[in-house]
C-alpha cells in the first residue's frame, strides 16, 4: 500500500510537470518566433522566395502552419485531458487501493480467527485423542482381567465338574457284570466262598448278593452273604478285617501268589490255575466302579475263600 501511495503521486507530479512545460513551450517557445519570422518573410521576400519557403515548409511538415497550429493545440489538449484522466485514475487507484487494503485486512483477520479456531479445535481433538487412548488402555487392562477371570472361572468349572463326577460315581451303586464274571470263572478251579458285606451298608449288601448269585450260576459253592461290622481296633492277625478291607472288594485265601494281588507291582493279569487267582481277576474285570484287593490267611482251609464287600471307594 505504501508503495502505491508513493508511486502514484510521483507519476502525477511528473505528468503535471510535463503538461505545464508543454503549455509554456507552446506559448513562449520557438513556435511563436517561427510564426513571427514566417510572417515577416512573407511581407518582404519576393514571391519566388515565398513560394520556395512554402514548398520547403510543405515538404518538411506536409501541412500548412494553420494546420500545424491546430494539431499542436489538439495534441496539447489531449495531453491536458490525459493528465486529467491520469490524476483521476491516480486518485481512484489510491482510494480503491485503500478499500482493497481494508478488505484484505478484514480477510486476514477472518483467516487469523479461523486459524485460531482450527488450532483450538486441534488442541481439543488432541486432548480427546489422549483421553481415548487412556480409555482404550483401561479397557485393555479390564479385558485382560476379564479374560483371566473367565479362564479362572473355566478352570473352577472344570474342577467342579470333576468333583461332581467323582461324587456321582461315589453315589452311584456298584454292579457286577454277571456275564463277564461267569465267563472268567466258569472253567477255573473252584472253591468254597463265604460272602461278607459291611453291615448297615445297603450298597455293599446289594453287590454281595449279585456276587453270591453269579457264583452259584457258575457252579461254585457259596454261602449266603453275612454282615460284618468294623471293629474299633483291628487286630493285626484278623483276616476278615485287614486295613484295606474298609473299602472295595477283598478276596482272602489260605495262600495267594504275589502275581495274583491286583495292588502289587508284580501283578499279572493272566489266566491262573488257582481258585483265588481266578476269582480275584473275575471280580477285578466285572465289578463296575470298584477296587479289588487280595490277601492270604494261613489258617484257612485249602479250598476256603472269603469275599468281603466293603464300602464303595
């Protein structure tokens, strides 16, 4: 703006100086002297000289002095008009430049305000982004905690299912697979079997009766199941109350090989020629949900066998 304010006045001053100089030159310059000399020459010179001068002037300017004066005045007027128009244009340019400068300042102010608003919005967006990131981190931690809790709950559920299955197995009644039992002992050496069961235990009594009936069907000699009570103190030499007798099914005989004891590391699950070994293996494979033990007692007769049905393990 300051450059325009400086250039346009300078241009107007130059044009005014040129206009004033032109007017001064037209009034007092060589043209006036030329007209005076020409008039004197026409009055005193001979006609030949006048004709020669006119031809010279015509050939030089291709017009008469009157025409030259007319065009001189016309162009000076045009110059004056041009200077006037230049002055008007200069004033208008300065005025409109000032207005444009004001509008530019307004636009700049608007742009600066919009920029500040954009910066403020950007700061708010950054703050919101930071809050969102913090929330995402919190949710990730909560998600990890929930996943861990879910895994723990799943593990607890699985453990509860196992405990429930164990309880169900303990609550379910043991049964003898009579077909399997008869198949395993039918052709084996036979003995006299006394069946005992834990008194006041209905589940043990039921299983003892199933064993008794299956022994008779396999042509074995067996006695009716009889109840046995657990003594408060178990004598070490009492064959009917061994420590393992308190659960499962126990087979007791005069002599039993270590290979016929199911809970022994030397147990062999092969067909045996002895009655005790055959009865032990038959019970082991046919009593569902039960544990079978074997034990010897030297006071027994050779063919005597005792089957004790204790509580379910």
